[in-house]
């Protein structure tokens, strides 16, 4: 700040301004006039710098208001009593006006700066890549969640399996025609003590579990299985889930309840009817195939009701020979087993039509049918996504 | 297994409707796969006579017919060349749906002449592909009658899926027996079903010279019939065979097929003129061959049972007859074979020869060993009836295994296993209707009929329980599984335990974290083209019978599957992708759960903010590897980076992350030779993370209080030889004062002017965390000196 002169004080000081905000000196004879003059200057200050010049001229060390206040010390008590409140009133009014003007100038400056900073918010932004969970993984997680609620642990076993675990222990001897039901892949590097196969079902996990774990047993075993078959609904590799309960006094009635509970929870439908039909699997006796009531109204499959039936899984009471082959006493321990296709469950629930697409890793398919990482199936949030 | 409703009723005396029959079949475990009922679709079509046929005034190839279907004459425009006055055919009136051409007939003007219906071809009625003219019926066909009734097309065909245990239902009679047991009617005695007074046939002369020398054929029964005439089989037999899709050939052949489908009893008929000497069932001699009835020649070995005469093999026993001794229209003397073959032996031979046949599928499931005499009698009866001739006595060589199996059965097990309470009397009645013998006692003794090989096991009778579940199944399947009332599983007591193993929980965690980092999960085949496996160290396991050569080698790595997927996506225009898969690698020692990540093409697409596109690089792979390891709970600050040890990585732009000696992951750029092998043009970075190598994730946390004092940072820049691993400098600095130094971050790397040839400048930011007192300048100077000294040991010098 340059060229600012403050006049000497009389009883009532006369102030003069110069420079800074471009004020003309003015002779004032009382505090009211001085106040009006200063407030006018404050109002006229158009920049923070001009406002600061006004502040220094009034409130600075040698400012007019400061000078006036200094005169109070030399006054007699009566005069001070008269002048004190007036002078202090002046000071407060000037301070308040300075603060208000500063806030207004700051706000205007900010507004001007922000206006100059404007950006086009319609410009596109690159989002972080959104990954996906494969429908098979999603459905396996859904199944694990549903069965966890029923107390089923998740078990697993090797995919390159011994002939004994895959067939013999499951009451399927070598010449059994049921082996023709499984178009088995045989492994060339089989050790002399036993043929190796790619497991044709998840049932060998039943055997491995019963061999290593004492009953009671409740497990599900999801995983890859292999059969030499290929068309729109069959691929040489697909996924199954096996369920096994071994305990005392378990019957087909428990099986029916378990499957009903599972189907209701999985398809998120209360009105589910199951139909049990006698069937044959070498490793269960009695064996039952399970149909779920459904409807094809309007060409769209809906699970529920009993307009039509769709076969969804195979099951039965674990064959006593399987229980015995696993070292348990079939007179003491019994239970049920069931198995179904995970890929097929996914197709029924989420509407894919071509099984082969599951294994093609076509990004367009994965993006369309895949699930967000955060669609974690839980009982509290729901097992459907 | 197909049969018609009428055929079924030859054995089952019932008034049940088609719907009742199919519903019952499903209910008792004979799953109905389909019902073809032509009668409904063809019901509107009637037999009509063409009264007159005139040339169409406007079209050379059309005629205007006047047709009578029993009422007034009807005018029909017809394009069939064979339409003529006086012929009889099949007429559809306006409003009738024509199944073969998918149209509904309307009154229409054809080239100006009104036509009020249609005379139909076989194709239009879906009877055959014949469409050269309209159907011509014999002169005695009744005008006005429904065509389906007159033609006998009213018999719906039922197709049931027979499970491998139910050989007894691979004949119509067995199905009838099951339905009768389920209360759907009465099973007619065999003679009544065949409308004969008795099963015996008049026989004269000694039986043929046959014998069995082979345990693979425990019983070989046969008789001869001389003086037969082998013409076409009668219409009733042809109709039945045609209805189920079996082509009629000649009376003798049709008889064997009919008996097989009707009674589940395969037979073979030889033309005796082609045989030299007697027939013997024996093991084949290695090198022997036979041309079978399907026209193919099979090489036999010494495990296979054959029927041979003195000169040749004439039959692959129980599987398929030989072409040379088959019957023809000139056949006059025949030998009818009714044998019992060992099911296991048939199965092995059939598998070895990859030869399937209706006979094999029955013998390997075990035909009724108690039905040889009756089966032979029925066949002989049909030959005599349809082909004439004189039957010989029966030669019986060997003995079929008819010893009855017995099962100890506790009726309470029906409730105990199946959860259905079935009264004991009903249990006994069901079993008896199915042919089981029931002797009540404690337990009951159940005698299994010879046709139920699936129930019980003679050999394992030492186990008290064996076969009991089979009997339970028989009772409940006939009683009906609808009776099962759902019963909740009891809830396990105590605190619910995690139902996933730590390994499974780890997989789920890593899977979702990886997807959250922008990777799409793929599921690729476990098997690879062998060349792909070879490029990744070779497969420990290959398939002996792959579905195709491209799916033959069990993958030693997940990367080839993802690389092939990247190629497929690139071909579809998606060169940039982030894929991952979690699955097994199949190595010689075991299957190893593995996470693989693939980053191809661009990490950043060109963008107005970030400029030109940026390609993926090895550091992207490193970042993803570390991120996945961190989420998996691995101590990422304790990992060292070693050089890649396998050939499929870029030797200079890849690394392996090790914890001590344990390899946790490989990462980096894929070797250009591998990219060439997969025909990938874009840069590809990848990670393989070995999930089973990870240390177990620790649960719980150590006690911790945030330090009260502010940390401070100091920057240092060192000139180092460019061969020095940056990691070594960071480690040296970190170790310079373990009490004070809380972290070291390398934030700049610079090579160029002023650094010196062969050198780089590395700048690090060191974070100091005071514990007990604020650091003085002297403290800071002391620790700085230690850092510089540690760096200098590596050949680094502080930049001035």
C-alpha cells in the first residue's frame, strides 16, 4: 500500500484519505460522518486489495478509527463516558462492514473462479472392467448355501478316479450293463493295480466320504464329471452335484423332504410338487427318479404346479452293498443319495439354451450370463441373482 | 422298448385305457418315453369311392372327381395321376387337418372349379413318404368307414425306457406281468395269450446234434423243423413288428424277432442246409472270423463264446448270427437254437467287438434261465403254424442256472427304508403277483422268480441284508411312491459349523475377488489337444478313448485353455480381455487346484483422459498375482521374486513368487513361441497361482494399538548398476534399521544422462515410525547413514 497519509487529531479528528481505493480526502467533524464515510468506502471497495486499503486506513496502526480510539486515553472521565461508546460503536460498525464486504468479495471471487473451471460433464469416463462369475460357479455357491442350511458339508474328490471308486464300490461290477450307461473315458496311464477313469459321476465322492468319515454323514459333492457324449444337451465334460446322508433311521420320506426343500429354495418357488418314480441305479435300492411339477404355459418354463413334469434328478436309498463296501454295517447305517446336473439346473433357472456355450468362454456370453462378484448367494440376501 | 396297446392286451386281460396304462407304467418304474397314437389325427379320414373322373377344363394335370363317401356325391379337384373312376381311396372333408402337409382343408376354387375336400396320399397322412399318387384301397374297402379302423391304425405305440436291471420287461409279457401286479388286469397264461391249447407241439424224430463245451453257454437247447416254407409272415405279425420299427424280413426271421420282443427270449434259427455236422457252443479259436448278419466280419478271440459246426463259426453266441447260415426263401430245414449264455461273458464279448444287438442287450442283462423249454416250444409252434413242416424232439445240452434265490425279508423294513407303512398282507400279495414265493416267518423267506436276476444275489446270501432292499423296492414301487410323506431331516445339534473346507472357502474368496478386479470367469475343458499340453510341459495323463484327438490330454496347466479361448475371442473381434479360471491341473502326483489369469491386448483403451492405448505388460500380471495372493491371505511382503522356471514364459519378462522354497505363483508375459502356437497376435500376460501351495490363512488378529507418534518420510536416490534387482535395494533399505523403518517404497526409476552407462537411478521413499520418542535430527541422520551404507554394499551410490 502506498501514499497513505493520516492527519493529526484534534478533539474531533479530521481524517483524510488518499490513494488505495481512490477515495477523496474529506473533512469530517463527528463520528457519524466518519462512519458514513468509511462504510461508503467499504461498500465501494471492488477488490480484496481495495478493501484491505480501506481497512488499513481506518483500523490500521495509524488508521483514522485507531487514532480516534487513542484519544480516549487523554480525555477526562466525563468526556470519555460520552465519547467511549460512540467511538467503540464506530469501531464495531467498521469491523462488521469490513468482514461482510470481505465475505462478499471472497464469494464473488470463488464464483468467478469456479465459473472459469467449468468442465463438460457429458464427456465419457472409462469404468474399471467389471468381471463376472461363471453361472456354474454361481449355481454351485447357491447349492452350497442352501444345503449348508440343512447341515450338509461340501465334499470333494479326484476327477481322475479309480475304476474301483467310480464303479466297483458303487455296485457296478465290470460286466454290469449299467457301465454302458456311462460312456466312460479311460486313462491311458493306468497303474497295473487298477484302471483309471475320468469320473463319470460325483458318486465316488460318496464312497470316499464313507471310507474316511464316521457317520452320521451329510455332504454335498459338486464337481466336474466326464462322459463320452457330445451334442446340444451333452458335452464330454459337465458338472454334477451329489448329496449323501448316512445316519440311523433315514428313509425315502427324509429324501423327499430334503429334495422339496432344496427345489423350493433353489427355484425360489413355494408351490413345488415333486413326483417320485421308481427307477434303477446300481448304487441305490430302492431307486427313485424325481420329477418336478412345472408349466410350459406361453412356451415358457415355470417351475411349480403340476401341469407337466420334468425329470430333475436321480436318487434313492444307498445300496446296502455300497455301505458294506465302505466298511459300514448296513444293518446299522442307512441313508439316501441323490445326484443332478449343475449345468442343467443353471439352464433351468437362468434360461440358457445351449450347454456347449458354457465351455466356450465367449466374452459376450460370459458378460451376459455371468454374475457380479458381489452377487454372493446368502440365505439372508437370497440365493437367486 | 416299444409295443402297442393291442399287443400288450394279448397278454394282459384289462379294460384299462391308454392313459391308465401309461400312468401306471410311470408309477411302477417303467418310464414312458413316448406314445404315438395315429388314430386321433387320422380319425376324420374316411374311405371313399371315385365315381367319375373328368379332365379339369383349365389344367391338363388336374382332374375333377366326383367322390362318394357314403352320402351325396362330392366334387373334388385332384392332381394325382392314379385317380380314376371306380377306385377307392381315403378322403378328407373340408375342415379336416391334414397332418402330413400341415394344412386344414377348406372349400376352395382351384383354377375356377370348386373343390370340396381331398383324396389323400400316404405322405399326407404321415403313413410313409409315398406321394406319387393317392392311396389306393382294395375294392372291398367299406365306403364311408373310418380309414384308421379299417386299416388297423388305431393301435397306439408305447415306448418305455427299460432300466438295465429289468431284463424281464424287455418283452411285452414282462410288462404285462408288472401291470397285472399293479392291479391293472389279469396276466393271461402263456397258452391263452398264444391262443393254443397247450405249449407242447407234436414232435417226431431225434433232436439235432448240438452240445455245449463252454461255461459261457451253460445250456444249449435246440430242435429241428424239416419241410418248412419260408414266405412272408402273416399280417398280424408284420403289423406288430412294423409298429415298433422292426422290419419284417421272412416268416422264420420274423418269428425269432417276434418271440424276442414278445417274451424277451432271443432265439436263433439256422438253415440246416448250410451246416456241416453238429453244432457246438465253444470258445472261439484266436484268429477265427465270422461274417455276421449285419454284413460285417468280426475277428474272434479265445474269450468269446461261439456256435460252430465242424467247418465254420456260425454265430457269435447270444449276440449275432452268422450270415452264411441265415435263413432265406429257399430254406426248407431249420434248427432252432434256444440257449442260455452267461451274462458277463456276453457283456465282455459285446464290449470287445463293440457290437450291439437286441439279443446281446437281453442276454447280458440275464434272460430267464427257466424259460428255455417254453421259449423253444412257442417258437416251434409258430414255425409249424406259419411255415409248416415237422418238428424234431428237443436236444438239451447243459443245464440253465435255475436254482432259486432266496432272500430273508423283514416286512418292517418297508417302513424302515422307504418310510411307507404297507400292511403285511398287501406286501405278500404284491410279491406273489410279481411271481415271488412268500413264506412268512421271522423273517419271511422270499423266493425270487427265475426271471428276476436283479433281485437278491445267490452268491452273497451269507449277508443277512443282501436282497432285502430289493424286496422293499418291489413292494413300494407297486404300492406306489405317492404314499411317501415328506419328513424333515432332524437338525444337527450344536453350533453350526462351516460346511465348506478351508480350501473351498479359499477358492470362493479368490474367485469373487478376481471377478471384482475385472476378470471374467471361464470354464474350459479339462482335456486339451496333445500339442497344447506338450507346449506346457506335457500331459501326465491322456485318454485311451478321447471323444476327439483335440480332447485327449489332461491339462498340465490352465493357461492353454485360456489361450485358446483368447484366440476364439480375438477371432470374434475381442482382442483385449481379462479371463480367469479356477480348476485342477492334472499332474503325475495329484490334481492341483489352480487359479489362472489371462490379460490380453490392451490394459487401457485409448481415452481422451489417458491418451493412446496401453498394452498389457508383465507388471500388470505381477500386480494381479499379488492382489490375488493378498486376498488369499498369503504374506505378500515376505515373498521373493525368482526367475521363471518353465519354458512358456518370456525369459526376461516373467517371474515366480516364492515364499521360502514354496512356489506360490508364476506371472509375466507369455513366451512369443506359445503365442505363435495359439496364433495370438496381441501381447498376453498371465498368472498361474497354485492354490494348494498357499500357507493356511490365519484366523484371529494380534493385539494392536496405533502408534501415538507421527511417522515421517525421507527420500533417497541411488545410482545402481542396472543389473541390480530393484527388490534387493528395497530389501537392503528395509533391513537397515528394522526398529525404525516401517516401509520402503520405490517411486522412481531413471536411466540416462548423468547416471553413467550401465547404471540406473532408483529413488526410494523411506517411512520412519518412531516408537517411544520423537526423532531428533541426529536420529534421522543416523538411520539415513545406515540406509546409505546398506545400499552401498550392493554397489549403489547416493546421488549427489
